[in-house]
C-alpha cells in the first residue's frame, strides 16, 4: 500500500522579540567599541642626547673592543670613521655617512662654514681612514692611537655650547 508524501514540518517558533533585541544590542555595543574615540596615548617627549656625548661614548666602546690588539685594524679604522661621520650628521646635519670622503669635503666646504677651521683636520683624518679601509695601508701603532686622539679632539672642539 502506497502512502502519500508528508507535508512540510512546522519549525518551533524560537526567533522571537527578545532574541532580536539581544542581537541588536550586541551590534550596538560592537559599533560603540569599534568607533568610539579613544584617548591618544601620550608619550613622553624624546630627550635628544647631545651628539658629542654619543660620539665620545662610541669611541670609548670601540677602544674597549681592543681591535688593534686583535689585529683587526681595518675594522678599527672603519669604526672610528663611522663614528665621526655619524657625529657630523647628528651635530651639523651633514649626510656624511652616505657620502664619499671627496663628496663630503666638497659639501662641507660649500654648506658648512662652521667647519672651516677643521677642513684640513677632517681631510687628513678621513683620508687616513680611507687608506686603511680601501687601500690596505697598514698603519703603525702610534698612527692608530693618533687617529683616535684626533677623533676625540675634533668632537670635543666642535661640541655644542651649552
């Protein structure tokens, strides 16, 4: 015996007014959290340390690495040169780390009149560093000590007056 197909079942009425109200409240709360203006975190202003203090600390740290005794002369001269170039950038706003020695000396002559008295010193200093870094010049121990002394003296003489 064949029976006819049963009709659709009625689902229970679960979706009522209270469920609709709860969903609407959840959406409103989410929108409030998402778009409510938040207080900006206030950060303390960054205190900029003087360029001369940074350079002198870096020179001391380089000296403590004892590269000369380890025979890492090229690394020592590169370090001293890089420290002075960063000092020049921080102190005088010259892009010294990004320039060759010749470019820097030309630019300093044209754009940095405050370095006029130090041009010859800078030229000798940077050329001596370049000779070790690029031309494989092996300096004597006293030359290496003179380079560091020259770097310190230059930083001390050109630091900002407080």
